[in-house]
């Protein structure tokens, strides 16, 4: 490796070290938020095993506010982890089930 490339690599490494120090708190907060989201999604996936379920039913079963469950279901749907599986008996709510990608 040439001296010029070594110096460039060293500058890049120093810059990354400085950025890690500068944004340590933000990174820590982001990692904590990600852990919380993964925990909630795991809890929802456990509750969704078996038959399709609506957001209100899932919220009751998981003991979480419906708006939080809906937010996670929307995100999980976006990434192909859940899919709509029809409507409930009243026709008011969609039913959701895990996709093959989400099943262990």
C-alpha cells in the first residue's frame, strides 16, 4: 500500500473515531430504541402465532395501546413480516397474520 493510501486510511480512521465520540449519546439512544422496537415486535409476533388477528385484539392480547400496535403492524407490513388476511366478523378491522419471512 502506498504512503498516500496509508495516510488517507489513517485520516479516515481518525475521522470515524472523532465522529463516534461526538455522536456517542445519539448512537446509544438509537440502539436503545431499536432494542425496544425489536422487543415489542417479538411480543406481537408471539401473539400472532396461530390464527389471523385484528389490531384491537392484538392490542388486548399484548396489553399495549392500539395506536402503538397499529404503528408496529404498519411497519411490519411494509417490510413483509405481516400480511392482511381478510376482515373480522364485524367487517370493521383487517385481520393480520405472519408471513413466511417472519416465522422462525
